[in-house]
C-alpha cells in the first residue's frame, strides 16, 4: 500500500523527529508541560504560605489545619495555525540546494517540501510561544490578536510590579538619584522571598536596560569597591552565551545572575522588528520555580482529536487547485505562582 504523505499520522512522524527551536524563556521557566485532552485547561493559581505548626497539649490531642488555598482559572489556549498552499508549480520548480540539471522528481520535491514547510511552521510556532512567555513574564498578562481574536487578554494577576520614579530610573545618573540598581534588585528579591517563599536567583532584562545597568555609576562603584577591598561580592563580566542570551553579571551578595535577552521577532500585524523582551523591563524569578506550559487539544472533525503540542493537517482546495498544508498548536504559558516573580519598568 502506498504511503499517503499528507495523512495526519504520517506527518506526525515527521514532526516528532524535528529539532525544536531553542527558546531561552520557555526552556528556563516553562519546563512543566501538560498536554490537555480538552480544548480548555484549568490552571491552579497558588499562593505562598509560611505557617507555623500549632502547639497542642497532649490532653487535647491535635488541631485541624486548613488547607492552603488556591484559585482555579479556566482558559482556552489560543490556536496557532500557519499554512501553505502547495500547487503543481511548486513540484516543477527546483528547490533550494537542488542541482540545476538532473534534479529531483516531483514526488521527491513533494516529500522535501512537506518536511521543509513543517519545520518552518514549527520554528514559527516556537517563536510565538517564546513571545507568549515573554509577555507573561514581563507584563503579567498575554494579549492575543489575530483572525478571530481581538485583544483576548489572559491575566495572571502578578502583584509584584512597579514603575520606578524618575530619579530612581536606571537611566538617571544625577547626584540626587534616590536608588541604585543594586538597591532595587535587593529590594525586589526580598519582596519575592517574602510573598512566595521562593528565592530569586535569575534576573532577565531588555538590552537597553542592560546598557543602562552597566553604565550606571553606582554599579561600577559597587563592583570596584569590593574588588579593592579584596571581597568577592560579584563579577561584572558581560559575555555572549547562546541564542541571544548575554550574561551580564553575578552578584554574589544577592545570589543573583543577571542576563540580557537580545532576541527579536517580526510583528505579523505591522511587519516591524521588535525586541522580544519589552523595552525598559526587568524580571526577577527563581529558576527553581517551574511555571507550566499547557497545550490544549486539537479537535477537528476531519482528523479527530490529538493531545499533542503540534498537529499537522492537510486538505485539497479547488479553484485554484492546491493542496493546503497546516500545522496546528494551542500553547498557553501559565504563571501558576504569581508572587514568585517581580516585574519592574526601570527606564
């Protein structure tokens, strides 16, 4: 029996063998993945609690302790579905890398075209997931716009948020400045530790914030003064890591690693290139906190139901004649411990 290259289960084998695009925010903070069997997902929003065990006299026996509360929210993950129209002309044209003479057959080109387009779609979806993670981590919400979506807002109620006053901004270096960047980081770290019990060890900032941090006179004085005193309180040593991630500094006093995430994306609505991390933003969080990545089920009358991160689909279109290839996904990064991070606008 001939293999149908466009049958969903056949294409799933190709999708499963693809190497996903590496994404810093998703791979660092949203590693707890759940594939839902339904289109909607239930998210338990947790609160940190430091309760003492009650003293109970032996004659009394015991004392009932109430369960720690949480709030359950139900969301329907938005659907992503890039597609491509394969026409007869595509099968006649030479593909990139194919020799000019004695090239591939139309059937060979079709198989390569399917694999290439699915890989391209997978990369696009991964980049959209990373954008969603950035929105959740640096704004506390995700606002979805697109076909059928008009400002769909997924709100996680992050309360540890602030915009610095003018004389505390990291871009302000006047003599009457009210707070240094180091003091701000220390204050935010303590706020997260108090609210959630989690100890932030990772700080991610936008590129313009990283520039302001490294140029700030208080930051330079902080590292220089400890080095002169032969005290190892940290290291200001910017260096390139991987995939647009720059290591900025290690503050031993705070147990905090500082990174700049210099990744960009092209907005499909405007066609303009923008920073993935919003300008002027800083986020503190513990790398031990595992926020969740949910994938809603793909339910389709033609191909059935799949509880998977990626589901390929194909169908024939007439007038003009074309085969449509599509890759579907319903991702939703979820902040399940809103008190476990701090978001600040510092510029």
